[in-house]
C-alpha cells in the first residue's frame, strides 16, 4: 500500500499534517506540501493505492478522541488508486474549530495514523 497526504492552504485556514507511523509501521511516512489552493474552501487530500480489493475505513477524531468525521467506509473497495478529502467540516457539515485532529485508517492491506492541524 502506498499512502500520500497532500495538504493545501488558503486564505483564512491552513490544514497541515505530520506523519505518525502506525503500530505495524508497514505504511511509509506521509508526504505533504503546503500549496495555495482556494480562498474559500480549504482542502486536504489523502490518496492511497492498494494492490488488492478489500475493506477501507478512514476516520477523523478530535483531541478528546471523539469521532468528528468518517471520511471513507467501504466494505469492498476495488484495488487501485483512491482518495479522500478533508475539508475542515464534521459529519454534519459544520466547520471544525482550529485544533489538532487525528486521522485513523484501516485498510485491507494495513493501518495508518496521521495527525493534522487546522488553523484559522
């Protein structure tokens, strides 16, 4: 499994990430770059490639461990390239406050964890 985290900055909000190796350390550290994108919609894109079909669940938690967004929940995702968008909103579509958030992914080929910060 190959994993890539691309973080994008914009006018009033900045999303950026730090790689945090998973317990099994089978996933390489994330690569990310801050790049100008949009003045209205901050976006971070998490992309990954799998060599076989299987389940995929990627979730975002706040600093207190509460689930704020389920980014991906697929019981049978096809092999190949995939992406999930982190847009600074919770599951209800409300804007998230500035802070540290945790991304946890469980895929058929392994697990990963990432830390992102939203600054407004």
